[in-house]
C-alpha cells in the first residue's frame, strides 16, 4: 500500500509539471461505457473476426490494459463501483436495480466542485440521486443512436470549463437489434468452449458481434465530432465495459468471461501510444484516477486506487496483488465472492445448492434454448454441463496459467492447499475491510429460473 501511494504521489507531481509546461489547462475526460461486451470480443484484444476499427484506433494511440476486471458481473452494481470508487455492497446498492442511496456522493459531484462541467448521455443505471449529481443527463432510446444527445451536450457546455462526459451505450445488451454497415454471418462466429458448436449459437454470436461493430461505428462518429470541434487532442478517453458478454457462463458469472473487461485509455501527449499494461486492474480504480487527473483528493472511504502510475509507465509492475468481485441478486438470488491474482482465482458460494443461473434475458436466448435441448439429449460436453451443475462446489479454485477457461476445479487438490489458504485469507481480509453483507435472508426470485419468464411473486424487500 505504501508503494502504491508513493507511485501515485510521484505520478501526480509529474502530471502537474507536464500540465503546467503545456499552459496548465485541465483535460476534458470521457468515459465510453459498453454494455455487456466481453473483454476479448474486440479487434485490439485479438478477436479474429469482430471489427472494431475505432476502438482499435484508441488502443493504437493509447494504453491497453490486458488484465482489467469489473467488481461485479452485473450492470448496476458494476457501474456503482465505477462511479463511486467503492464496492457496491459498501454503498448499499449491491443488487441489480438498487439505486445509489441519497447519502452517497459519486464522481461528478467532486468534479463539479473542481470546476468541471459534467454530463451523462445514454445508459446510467444508478438511480435518480446519482443522476442529479451531473450537470446534464440525457437518456437513451434503444431504437436510436446517441449522436443527437452527445452533440447537444457538447454544443451546450460552458466553453470556459473542462468537461467530464459519461457516454453510456446500450450495445451489446439483449435484445440484439442493431446492424452495422456490414453484418456478420454464421461463419464469422467463434464459439467459446463453454458453449456448444451449433448454428443457433453461431447465429446468436453473429447478432452479438453486430451490436459491437454498430457501437464501434457510433464511437467513430463521436471521435470525428471531437476532432472537428478541436477537442480530440484535449480529451482523455476511457473505453470499457460493465460486465461480460450476454451469454451463459459470462454475464453474471465470476469466470473471467463474466468479470474481465476491455480497458483502453487514450491520453494524447501524456500516456504513451500503443502500449500494454499487464498488471491487475479493477474498475473501482477508475474514479480515483479521474479525480487525480482533475487535481481532486480522493475521499478516504473509497477503495479504488489511481492508475496514473501505470498510465504514464505501462511496463511498470502492477499496482494490485489481487482484485475482488461480488455477485448478488439479479433476477434470482445468489451470493458469490471471488478473489483473483495474476495466476489463481478463488470463488466462494453462499448458496451452492443452486446451479449457476444466467439473467432472465439470457435464459430466454437462442443459445440457452439450444443448450437446454442438447442437455436433454446428453450432447453437451463436461465443460458445458458445468453451467447446470447442482449442487455447485462450495469453493472453486482455478490455476489460470494451466486452465484459462476455468474448467478444472483444484480447490480440493492437496497440491493447491497452500494456494487456497492464501487466497482465502485475502478474501476474508477484504470482506472484513469492506464489511461485506450477509447473504441472509434470501430474497425471492422475480423470474422463473429455467424459462426466464416473470413470476407473480411480490416485489423484493428493497
């Protein structure tokens, strides 16, 4: 912790000197937030068929993070952590759709105090109190792009202030409705081994790729708009996703396919171009990074740390020994915690008697329908059957160097006893420090666990 603090102080001094030498204006800051886009489903992250030339352009001229992770594989808890610098359960917004409480101040509050003009365009998903902490909030319509909304924000901003803009896309959240200029076909689909090789799955993946490339086209329009206004070289741009892809064993799952996120930072003149940082990063670190860039002290109750040291020197050793993740209520109750180091991941289940469950929209998807059919026909592989296993192991441990897809649980292997004990200590310490919430009493389901259809059960208690 002392090493991290020292790095942060040095980075802040370097930044202040560099900005002073350049005349002192503070940069504009933009967050481009994708919705349900998997961490490896971009060209700059090595996907062989998905086309993302505009995100790739940012990566070619900025820093790409190879080991970035969300704090939760669910939309609103993940976004709560991004904007608050705190884990969702410490804020009191651990479950899906829980609003940020009235007592909690998030990133735009502090930026406004520091003289920034702040706005959110598109998806926010944090509730009314969080929205009121921005100067401008413009909602979204799934049937339209965000072009008019961001242009209105840029047109109406005070020209004597730097701005912070969160640009929240709805792509690639289901339902898949968007088509890029050149749509994908079945032959473009790359099926991960936890999903079955089937045309229905390939068609579903192709529609998901359409959403990603459509979003990338909109990002290209946004970058061109900044360029034409003379703002592109004065703006830091962060691109990232809120959780994994909307498929079984990804979104709402604590495998890397559910919690890994792309993270690209474009900072002209300050962060070196085309470089990769390989150390562990948590998206709870984003808000502290922005505050340090803006010259604002990070609140004492925030858990994130500034990424400025590794933005300036991407080859530097990582700032974190481990990252931590939580999964709570999302259409059905669950309570899962995980800690990940560079090589290992430990996952602990409070309700192991239940199988892993995907959100209701994924349970209604073509991929899920074919998986259920193939399950009945005993045609799924052992890896694909892991999604349906009940009871689950109460503890899972994966050696990611030997098993990157997390198919072989070594939690009960004597060879890994010391590794398990070390990770259990790390997780217990984090739970104590963050005053982790109890999983009891259990909350009722709002959807049928296998059909994804709404239930008539009474609303949840909060």
